[in-house]
């Protein structure tokens, strides 16, 4: 199914693209006046956009001229429609930001973006909730076992699979810590994996727990 996303034109002389929905988030790109972007959604006064160079991020909506206001907006406190699979699969705001950051790392390294898989999304959320509820931090769950046991028990087919877990205050910091680890970075920049699922859960102990499952099909 082809999805048509509305376009917008930059009205400011320059406009920063950020990794999240705040000026506190990292500046990951820069747009110039009259540049055209595709608009995937709106959260408060921010647009989630994709540039002609396939960079995905957030920009301040006041500096984009668009007819998007006639379209349904994304609710801040609920869920955000996914970019890779805009059917019925939805991400929380934290999950969407984390997903964008991971795919931006792949784009920067001339790799195809990951596609979201609904079953993997549910699996990653299950693992993230398990880590928070059972107060552990490991790739092996005392309740569900290893990732591979979870994949088999949930009847998920794959030719290769791996998992990244992180604990941090926000998605920016979590992704940077993962990129500073060779094994985690290799998962993010793997040429083999093409599908992913992401779970982000608030934690009293860690701030937030991030789980990403990678699968090759």
C-alpha cells in the first residue's frame, strides 16, 4: 500500500533538524529556506519529517509552510504512527525517537533503514517490561530465557537474530552508549539484519530501559 505524506516548505533562512521533540535534543541536520520535506506527523508544535536526503528527525512547525493542519495530528501522551510501517503498528513517543535515531545511524553509513516488524515489536516490549518488573539487566531473562528461546516460543522465523539492551535517561544517550560498544554498534550497522522491534519502558531504577531485537529474514 502506498502512503502519501504531505509536504512542507521551510520558511526560515535555516532550520535545525533535531533527534527528538525538544531543543534539548541533538542537532542532526540543517535545512535551508525553501527546502521541501515530507511530514509524517505532528506532536505539539513539532513536525516529524523526512528530508530529500532521507534524514528523519523533528523540526519546529512554525517554520514549515504546509497544509498538514488539516490532517489528524499525533497525540503526545499516546502513540505515534510508525514511519517504516504505517499500517496498524504504532510506537510510543520514546520508541519512535529511538527508532529514528537508529535508522539515522544506518543512513549515515549508507545502509538501508530497518523495517519495523509488529511481532518483534511485541517481543521487545515484553523483554523491556520483564527487565523492569523483575529488576535484572541481562540478555537472559529468568522468566523467558534467551532471545533465541523467546523467538522459538513465539513462533518467529529467522535466519539470524541478535539483541541490544540499554538503560539510560533518554534515547539520545542510549543510542550513543550503544554506538560506543563494538558489539552493539555491529548490530545497529549490520548488513544482514533487515527487521527490528523496539521496546522502551520507564524504570524507577534506570530511567528508561531500551530493548531492540534484530532479525534477518
